[in-house]
């Protein structure tokens, strides 16, 4: 592809995608060009056509090269590959460019019916997009017990929380909620909450509040106007962002940005909608709003506001609404796009006036960050054992095996509840047991590994273990939780 680059223009990778993708991309491209944005498009392929060529990732190498160059992409929805592989080109792109931050603004729209009369709803959900259960580190520990690791890191939490506060500053917003389940998952969700409290101190101009995620879901329905920005972990964010978009009229209106250290991808939340593809009836609003976010990301504030105003004006007028909103009276994708273009330069009543600034994110090193502690001690080990024995028999057997070793069996839990020494819990046990061994007399070692290996040797031939976890203390703080009922 030989092209002459106009230095006054910013290059953007444009991926039309599948289903309704090409129609909504074409609509958005026309509007962005008509608004006078200084953008040069590099059209590239991903999705169904790439899978059809036999490329497993669903993303053409030229597309990856282009994004490496432009650092910004506007993409249509991409099909997930049919068949057993089930590869998603969307996921390939997000993972490849480590877009850790998913930003989903949720704004009430004029003349768009919403279940809770959401016209003045104006919320942004900022979701961590890499870690948590989505790291998808999963194992079948026994044929009947599956385990998924919930990974939350200080580095990952700090990046997303800083992004939320910087986004608040860039849009002149005043309140950031952090939604977690820290009351139950004290170490994982708790780490996210602690990092939030630390980072919030650097932003005294913005109010910071923590909220338990289930309460957040409830309040989003009851009092959505109490929220401004919500920052949250991956799984919580998945649910809260979909819930929030339902507050304001659904999929046709939900834009998103996927922000990485170096690359940003902008896309509508909706999928390929094959049922309406190629019929000129798709609503391009979600992608147009994604492009508005993209233009602000690129510092093209003026065309971004022109487009936003023209779009809101078109909805306010109500003469050219798409069919998902207006039913049979509705107009097609092209006619809606023409109306928005015709309204460029008009001011919408319902468009919130904000002073937009660029988001300022500190550079992040891709090197691993070693979080230092001044004191580290190893006090025990959890050994996960597969066994069909009765609780009592398993406990006695493990106590017998510990005799003459530095270890004492402190307790056994089953699915998080202590069952040995016997308690009154009516646990319905499965064949995966977490057996907690601690060093006798509360001892702590700098390196308990030789003793752990000796313990595993003793267990060998008697019990089948499938997983171990050291019990560590960092600067005197236990790096593990207690089982339900454990003293
Ligand atoms: P995918 O498998 O790619 O996720 P999907 O059809 O299962 O696609 P969505 O595209 O997210 O899921 O949407 C579900 C339905 O919502 C669509 O079938 C379509 O009827 C409607 N819809 C989605 N996006 C739009 C849009 N932009 N305009 C109008 N209707 C839409």
C-alpha cells in the first residue's frame, strides 16, 4: 500500500469488521470526515474474512502492523470463529495490545426510550480488562472440582484506577466510585480497594468513594444519578457495564474505548447483529460515540464536540431516528447519517457542556515490577488433596504422617469451610480438601521449602495432592486468609 502521509493528519487504523460492522463504520467515517477531523484512515481487515483465509488469530498481519504504527484503531464488531476453536479476533486484539482499561460511558439520549427514564443518566464505567478471573488460569483439580485463579495485582490495579481518575480530570468529572467485593475477597478485591484508597490521595480535587459491588448494582437501578465514574475489577465491570447500558436504551447507544499503555481501540459494545446485517437498518450511534471518544483521545476536541452536538440534535429533533428506536417509522442507517451530517454545526440542548482535556497517563514500564518487602517469612503450607476418605479419617491420617516432622496439621477445609478438627458445620463435602499445615510452635522460616518438600515426600503414596500454596507473611502481615470457622 503506497500512500503519501499528510503530516497534519493523524493516522487511524479502520477495521470495518463483520455483520453490521461495514455499515456502521461507513456511517461513522463519513461523519468524522464531514466534521473536518484531521484523520487519515488506514483500512484493514480482521474477523470472518481473515479466518476464512485460514489465519487462526482472525487478525491480518498488515492490521497488526498498522496498529503498531498508528497506535489508534476504530473497529467494527468481529465475528467469533465458528467451530470448536471459538477464537475471537476481538480478544486477540485486546490481548495483543494489552488494552487494560475498558471505558464505557453510559449516557441518556433524547427521544430514546429507557426503562428508567434515563435521559439525565451520565455514568462512565472504567473496567480493568486483563486480570481477575479473565486471566482464565483454570484447572480441573479433581475430575469433579474445577478451579479458576482470580489474579489481582498492585500494578494492574494502579493502572486502571489512575486511568479512572485521569479520565475524571480530562472530562471535569468530580466523583469516582470504586466497586469491589472486598468484604468477602479480602486479599484480591481488597487489594484493589487498598490501591484505590492510595491513588485517591493523589487526586484531592476528586471525591473518592468505595461501594460494595452488589450495592452498586442495586443503586445503579434505584439512583443512577448518584454515580459519575465507577472503577472496578474485570468480572464486576463486565456485569456493571452491561447493566448500566440497559439504563439508557441499550446496545445501539453504547460506545467503548479500550485503552492500553501504547495503543487505544475504539468500538461499539454491540456485536455483529447478523439478523439485521446488510439491510441499512443498523443504528450507528454507538460507533459514532466511540469515534467521538477517539477524537478526544487524539486531541481533536472541536470536531468531537461538533459530532456529539449534531448527533444529539438529530435525536432531539426526532425526525430521523433509526428503527431500533422508532420502529416502522424509523429511517435507515444512511438516512440517519445524512441527518447527522446535515446537523453539523448545530448545538444540542441535551448535550452536556464539558471542558475536555487530554488524558495524562504516566508511562508504564513493561518490565516486571518487583514489589519489595523488608521482611518475608514462611509459616506454613496449604496442600490440596484429592481424597474420598471421611473427614475424620483423613485428618487422623495426616496427623499421623506429620509426627516427628516440623509440621502440625492446623485444619482441613472443604470449599472454604473448616471441617477438621470437627466442627458443627453441616458441610456437604467434595473430594478436594485444603489441608493447612503450620510450623510447630508458631515458627516462621525464611525458607520453608526443604521442610515442605519433606512433607510432600511423606504424603506421597498415602494421599494424592494436586496443588500446594505457601503460607507467607510480608512485613508481618499474613498473605493468606483464614477458612470459614478457622481460629
Ligand atoms: P455477536 O454474536 O457478534 O455478539 P449478536 O447478534 O449475538 O452478535 P449483538 O449484535 O450484540 O449480538 O446484538 C443483539 C441484537 O441487538 C441484534 O441481534 C440486533 O437485533 C440488536 N442490535 C445490536 N446492535 C444493534 C445496532 N447497532 N442497531 C440496531 N440493532 C442492534
